[in-house]
C-alpha cells in the first residue's frame, strides 16, 4: 500500500518535473528563436552597413584581407570623385523628377479609378478590373520591346516623358485604393449626394479626405517604383545627362570601365539615401499600403 | 498625425513635374542648352576617372558664310586618352582632341558645324544601336569593326564606295578595306588599328635568374617552353602566384584567350565567315593546354569571374607575369599605372608573342577602328557630300598620323608611313606582322557579336571542370551552328 | 443612386445602364487611357512581334510565323538552361521566403512594439534600397579573396571544419545560383513579414486564450490555430513572390552576366540580352511570350487556390 502511494507521488512529481522542463525547454527555444531573429535583422542590415562604410574606404583598404569592419583610414575621396567628377547630381535630379512624376500621376489616376471600382457599380466593372489585375501579374518584359519602339516613334528617348508617362496607369495603385475605398461606409456618400453635391464634389470633399492614408501609401509606393525601375530606365536613357541615379551608378561597376569599389559604394549609398529618408518619414504608410490590399481587416 | 505631411507630396510633385516637363521640352533639341551643359561638365572633367569623358555634346559654331550651313553629328569612342597620349599636353579630355580635329576642318569650311559626343566603351554597344533603332543615328560614328560590321549587316550604313573618291580609297591598305567590305558594300573607312600581343613582366624572371626561359631574343617559343617558364617562375617563390592572368567571364578582350587557339594552328572563324572553325585537333590541343595551365594553378583561379581590371591588378601586383596586351599596354597603360601608384611589384614590362605549337608563331590579331556613315532620312545630296568631305578629313593623312602617335595605333594609309618609327615596340610589332601576318578574328562576320558572347560560357565550363576540352569545343561549335541556323 | 434605383430594373437596356454609370467611366478614364496605350497595347504588340524577325532596321522586319518559337526550343540550348534555372530559382527562393517570414512574424509578434518595428525595418531596408544598390554591395561581399562573407565564414571555422579551400561564391557553378538566390531572398522577406505581422494582429486574442485554457502547448497553438489562420496571407505571399522571382534579372545582369558556364542564366536575362545586346527584338519577344504563358498559368492555378480565401 505504502509502496503504491509513494510511487504515485513519485510519478506525479516526475510528471510535474517533466512539465517544468518542457516549459523551460520551450522557453529556451523561444529565446533562441528571438536571438536568431535579431541576428537575422542585423544580417539583413549588414549589406547596407557595408555599403556605407565602404564608401569611405580607399581602394587599398577595400580589397584588404582580413576586411576592415570599420574604415580605419576614412576618406572622402570617393565621394569627391563621385560628386565632382561625374554628373551625379544631375542623375539624382533625374531620378527625383522621374519618381515624383510617376508618383503624382499614379496618385491622380489611381484614386479616381480606385474610387469608381470600389464605390460604384457599372457594366463591365469586373472585366475592366480583372484586366488591370492581370497585367500586374504578368512580366513586363514582354511589353518592354514594343513600348521601347513606341518611345522611339514618339521620339521620347532621353526625355522625362519616357520615364514618367508610361506609368500614368498604375494598376497596383488602383487595386490599393479600391481595397481601401470599400472600407468607407456608403451612407457618407449618399448623405453628401442628398445634400446636392456633384459626383466630383463627393469624390473631392468626402472621399478624398477619408482616403488620405491610402493615398499616402500609394504615393510612396509609386515613388519607390519610379525610383527603382531599373530596366526601363536603362533602355530609354541614352545621354549621360539623362541617366537616372540607379542606372548611372550601376555603370560604375558593370562594364569595361571598372573603377574603385569605394566610388561604387558611394554611388550606391547616394542612390539609397533618398529612399531611406522617405521610408523613415513615412514608415506607417508603407505598412498600411502593404497590408491594405492583402489582409482583410 | 503624419497625415499632415501629405500635402508636401503633391506640391513637390507638381513642382518637379513642371520642372521636368520644362527640361524635357528644352533639353533634347536645342543646342543652346546643350552648350551650357558642356561648359559645366568640361570644367569638372579635370578629375580623372575613366567614366568621365563620356558623351559631352559640343557645338562648334562657325561664322555664317555663303554656303548652305550643314550640321554634322559625330560620335566617337574614347580612344584618345588625355592622360597618356603623347603629343598634345595642352588637351584635357578626349573631347578636346576631337574638337581640335573638327575645328581644323571648320576653319576652312565655316558653313559646317559639328556636334561631337564621346561615348565610353560600356555605352558604345548600347547607345548606338538604340539610336539607330530610334531613327536618330549620328551622321558619322567612329567605332571598332566588331561592332560596326553588325550595323552593315543590318543595312543601315552608307556604301562609302559610292561617295568617297577612288583616289582617296587607293591610299588605304587594301586588306583593311576588304575587311570593311560586307556584302559588296564598303561600310566604313578604317582609320587605325591595334595589334594584340602578349606582355610579360620580366622583372621576376630576372630576379630568379630565369630570364633565359622567356625566349626574348626571337620571341619564338612553343607551348612547352611557355609552360616550363610559367612553372619555373611560380616555383621560384618570387611572389608570382598565377603566371598567366586572363579572364573568360565576359567576351571582352577574348583575343587574349583565343591567341592560344591561333598559336596551336587553328582558326577561330571559318574562312567564309559562316561560323566557328574549332572542330580540329589543333584547337583541341590549345584548349587542353589552357586547361592544364589552369588545373596546375598557372592561371588565376578567378578566371571565370574576373574583370579586366582584376586581371590588370594581378599583373600590377606582380602576382601574374603574362597578360594580353599591345604597344599601348607597355608604352602607355603600365607607365600610367605606375604613376598612380597602382603597380606594387618590380615591373619590367616587355612585348612578346604568344607561344605556338607548330614551327612558327601564329599571325597577330588586328583590330581596326573605322568611320561609318549612317543612312538618315531626309538627308540631301548636298549634305551627303559635305559629310563625306568631313569624313575624309577625319581619316586624312595629317590627322591619322597625329592620332597614331597620340594613341599608339597603326595607320591604315600608305601615305602616313610609319609615324612611330624609332619606338622599339612599334618596330618589333611591325616586324612580326611582316613575318607572321595577321589572323582573322571574325570581326566582319555575320552574328560576330552573338557568337562571341556565346563562347565564354564554354571556357568557364572547361575551367570549372564541367566539360572536357573536347566537350567545350563541341559546345561552341553547336552554339555557332545554332546561331547560324544550320 | 437612390433615385435611379427606383426605376424597375428589367426595363433598362444595357445601353441605359452604361449611360447611368457614365460618371464611373469618367472616373476610370484617366487611368484606363494610359493603361490601354502604354500597358495593354504594347502587351498585345509584344505578342505580335514574336512572330517577326525584327532587328534595328525596321525596313527589314519580316513575318516568320512560329520560327522564333521553334528556334527557342530546338536550337537554343542557353534558353533551355535559362528555363531550368528560372524554375530552380523559384523553387529555392519562394519556400524559403515563406518559411522565414512566417517564422519571423510569429517570433516577433509578441515582442514589444519597438522591437517589432526594428525587426520590420531591418528586413524592409533591402526592399527600400532596391536591386541595383544591393547587387553592387553583394558582389563585393561575395568576393573570394577579400569579401566579407568568406572572412566571416573563415573566423567561424567553416572552411577549417570542412577542410576545403575558400569558395568563390559567384565563380562556382554549384554556388553561383544559390548566392544569387540568397541576395534575392534578402530583399523578398520585408513585404511578406509586414503582411504576416498584420495578419497575426487580426487573429483574435480569445482564440488563443481558449486554447490555453484547454492546455494546448505553444507548438500546438502554432500548428492548430496560427498557421491555418495565416493561410490566406500565405497564399497571397506565395503568388506575389512567385511572380516576382520569375522576373529576376538585375542580380544576373550586375553580378554574373549569366555565368559561370551559364549557371545563372534566367529567362528575363535572355530576353534582355537578345533584345538589347543582339538587337533581335522579335526573338526576345518570343521569349517574353513563353515567360508570359508560364507565369500566367502558374498565377492562374495559384489564384484558383486563392479564390476561396481572399476576396478581390
């Protein structure tokens, strides 16, 4: 009898112990996972760190082994070469103009169309919307060549038109705005209409102010898209003075005229900084923009 | 709260867009603006980087005269290197040089104005075809035959036989004119050419007491002798790690690799230009030889990814001692690198020949550069004549001689003679050409660029042990046949 | 709207319906005109060009039927290699991206807000910086002799442990594609991570509480509750990542030029080279059509799966 009770108590104790250990193990694993996540974050930032510090390294240090984790002889000569020797500031301006133009046009056309798709019912609505979505999914390389030839026929090579106008329609933006619009209650619009507002008046005075967060996200995405659209910019810009920053900077490393790593890194850093600033300023819009389309709230 | 920021986006956007439209509307066509840009950029070009002297449009405006004005657009490669060229210390940029040549013409022909763009090597293969496809080619282009021949096959060039007087053409070396004749159509005027050899750094050999192994007396050596020298210098422990430095990552400068195929006695291209001609024991022997060199660590291990800059760096650092190059490498590039402090090992660079398998060295590869005139819609006969005159001026005896001296190139006109006479490397190269002749690189063959671009992958596969030399050859032959559709 | 709705529906023809909705059409017009001109028309034109032999000289263009396609599959070994590589690339990158981003989201979600936003920012940074910038940095990091990666591996004892010489990551056929995949993965996590975090935020606390009361362990909660609820988001991520990875190009152009030994050739790089280096527009367009068919059908099937889960 006594034996039995003892063993039962023992078993209970063991089970408890097991549970404690298992909880401890889970906890340990969890903390390890957290650690891994943060190491991962640092690794993800590493290329950016490497790029920025690299821009301050002279060639001799840039190809040193073991590599210098921090530039021991920081130099501004790469930046000087980049900014003084090349039309880099012009490239920066070009990129800015192109990206702003894409963002501006994208915002205008997408909010209008997104409103119609999200808040109105009209024949062919689904067909027209799916057509937009479909092109979002298809590789744009197929239309690259005809579009390129169209630019030729329009004589738009080396103009801002070529960098901006083809993106006047921004299907992702329409999609984004439409998703957001669906969250706005119809009553608000109807109320405005009863008050005698015109169609455009409803859009301008009622819908637009409510859509601000989506418009912000849209503007940022379109800007980012216009900034980083490498292949298109590569083929339609020709003149040295019409290159965009990513294209101009990529030429520092690709091709025959290889130059110092540091200069390339300075160029890359320069191409990165504007995007970084925008991201930090409008972080919340980025998050909003990404989630509004995909996650049903 | 952040929403309050939003008004900035449209405001800045509108401002920039307005600015962009303004610039876009003005920039492409109006010369005034172009000239302003030029002034700014030229000042900045004092800083030396390779990328700097790119396209800088200039307008050399003449004073008005009786003749109807003609505007000529001229695009050139950056062959003239202001830092290294001899003879014109006052010139700062490649553009300055071309301007000088153009102005020499304009002073007697004030009705002509010339807009010059200097394109860099990376831009030449991209921008020119885009401009042709865009219907806006330059009137005259100066570029390498390997590229201009493709334009000739596309039928977008002017047949110069129809516009340049026979007397002028009679002054050019007929062999070169033949290279420029495609489908019975003289698509360009050769104006100078380079000759490719091998450059050897003799300093480590001297240090190790192995100078004799280089056959520098007659430059006539076999694969075995080359192999022995390479092996000996590596084992001599004088800092040489990979005696032969080269690259097969891209097709750039592939003649430095193909030289072994020629040395073994094979062609690269068929005589009729209809594809590669590597299906023979000589080419196989060359590939096997290269493969052996690589497997034994006598070629730089990063041969499959290195760029030419990396190859040069290995050579400058004394890790490599054999490299492809020509007169300008020895006379110009290496001294320049020394000046910039990039050469970190004892350097005694000499010109020599690639080794061979048969009884004598192979012919030398020559790369001519020529002036091409593009067809343009709406060009009048009068304009055609005027452009032709200017084209002849650019290739004239006077400027060809000047150019050959400045850039270490060989002349294409009989009347120029030997502008670099007295330079030992020049004399040596001329002697070799007389003795051994030249080989065809296929520069004027159809699909040259496409076939050329397809080849490196097979060299890479061989070096990485994915293909035997025979398989690599088979692969190249198949690729060539596929491209030619046979 | 309300006034119009008073009319009996059946008496109105389609034409009247269109007229009634004229305001909506006007609203979509500013987007649809450029869409048709710059997106739809070139797309259709691209399909057309693939039946032509077309180079820089427009006067020489000629119709050749299916010859371009025949050539693609019979006499273009490199294209076949590129096709295989592209699929391999998708098969490597997509699962890794999905698994890593779910893992990150699940671990980070319970953490304090500051930590969460730091991790989110870190992984989104590569997205912000763009492909060109990253490719340039990674070339340097991958360098065999003086690259950071080999240095880190060396001090971690990787090479000693395996007893192998240093690897030129972009120089070996075995590692080149993987190295490029790693770069692409590094900039493909940011967006899914944000999506998964948002999706986790939408799962109600009560579900978790109920599970805990039932004595479910952390693992059980993850497998039985979290993962199934993340399914719509996962499918969305799957589709978008697949589409993006099929179009991988910049890393190839800037980092390997398709080498070594064609190990990193991809479809889009072939399109670029044929159209913009060899100036064979028609042939390049034919490759584009093949890519379109592949991506289109994969996206179609994924959407079939997705159809019930996510509403558009």
